[in-house]
C-alpha cells in the first residue's frame, strides 16, 4: 500500500499573489483569480503574501488511517478552512524548529469527498529574513514549494525518530561525557544505526527494542551498567 501521494488527482494547487506587500483578508483573497501551480513553485520576493488553494482527494487506500497534509513552502504559512477558519500555523524549511504537517483526517473513510483548504504563505521566516546574526534582511528572497503530499505515517518509524531525537539531545547537550548514561546513549544510537535497514521496515522492531532498553533503565541501575 502506498503511504504518500502527490499531484493530480490527489493534490491540486492554485495560487493568487497579493500585490506589493499587502496582507489581504481571507474574504478578499478567496474572491481573486487563482492560477494552477505545481510542486517547485517559487514564492517571493521577501515580505510578499501568496494564497494557495489546495483541492485534496484522499485515496481509498488510506481508509482507516490518519492522513496528514505535508506543506513546506520554506517560509511561514497558515492553514485555513474553506469557510475562513484559521486552523494551524506552519513553519517551513529544513531547520529546527519546523512544522510541515497538518492532520487532514483522523481516520479516513473509504470514499472521502474532496476537501478544499487555503494556505496563506508569508515570504519570511519565523524571525524575519536576516541571518539570525547581524546581517541585514534579504530584500529579494524567494522560497521554493517542496512536494505537497498526503501521507500516512508509520507509527513505528515515528516512534524511532523521536527516540533518536532524544538520544541526540542527550549526546549533544544533555549530559557530560563523564556520565555513564552519556556513553550508554551513544552506544544505543550506534546500535540503531547498525540495525536499521531503510529498505526493510521489519528492522524498526529491532531498533525500537534497542532504544526501549535504554529508556526503561532506572536511574540507579543505569549508572552501574
């Protein structure tokens, strides 16, 4: 079973770009003339606003599953319902923090009707357009729309991802190398990298067993392992 789809008929995208640096209301934006776009579309320049109309068709293969919309324009955006309710903010890019996911259906049916969402895209980052140091904002920056997809996430893969995030935080920032738990975290991460095979989802069980052993250890016992 496919776990992700993009493009027609499942994902159809249109855009209207506001003139200059205007920030139009939802009511104004949806009355404008939209044009069809595809993955890879370029939003810009800096500080401009663009409204994307997404017509979404959940495939029948996703029935019974939680379905998420992945939308990453590399900048800030807001998800709106078709009747003008702001639903969730998104933060694009590949850094940290990032937020590209919106839950479209908690449990999809076998014959889902098409859904329409609007995404308000703002051509700036979470903290403006500078380099986060002392550099000035880039007045002519453009942002590329990454593939917009409907996805069904693998629970075991997600669990392993979050386990590895915590292990990395322990190794990089959480504990001193003098701590036995630091070395245990490093060993667990190394074992996961050895056990994991991206072409074989069954290896996720072995990886989760490794991280599970690390996280279930109690403080006193762990210090003497």
